[in-house]
C-alpha cells in the first residue's frame, strides 16, 4: 500500500479509506491509483465492473428469490 500511495501521490490513510469503501475517489484519484498499479483507468473500471457483475449474479441467485431486493445490494460504480 505504501508503494501505491507514494506512486499515486495519495496519502496512505486516504488510500486505506478508499480500499475499505469509506471514501469515494474522484476520477483523478482513481486514475492515479490505477497508474500506480500498472493499469489504465479503463482497466480499473473494467475490473470493478466485473466484480460488481459477479456479486450481482451471486446475489440475484439468492436475494431476489427470497427477499425481492435489488441484486446489487447497495453497490454502485460512478466515474
């Protein structure tokens, strides 16, 4: 985490809060973090989309049958 925060010029506490979902990052911060990880912003967003879709499929199989709730369970992705 230290290497990524330094390369992206993001403080470690802020990066930690982002990782835990306690803060929302701007597109500039996401792009800097992606670059620090050797990814493009599009790559990072694609990975996030894949994870959201995977979780939605898992939740759809269980929650919509039993509760009728949204398959995203409160998760969203904004750019």
